[in-house]
C-alpha cells in the first residue's frame, strides 16, 4: 500500500540481468491510473503510463529500479 494514499498501491520492479528490456505489468486489481513515481512515491515528471489491454508497458535499462504508483477504483 502507498504511504499517503489509501486508494493506491506502489509496485517496485528491478531489472536484475543487466539487459535493456520491455516488460508488461499485469494485475487483477481495479487500476484506474498508473504513473511512474520516485522512491518517496511522488509522481515523476513523465506523468501517467497508458493502460493497455495487456497491462502497463514498461522499459528497463540494465539494473534499473522502477516504482509505479497504481491508483485503484474504489
């Protein structure tokens, strides 16, 4: 759960193989909005991530950590 937002979940993902990759984040949670955030859960300047049929498309560089803030429908 997010620290300051009861309607949100933070997901942190890490690229551990030293590769540049594209991945999809899929969930059964009722996500209404997804956005990149920093480690303090503040939304990043890049803004919202598009929600697609397959989920949320993410791009990783080697050993990169991504934090995604998922805002849920209530």
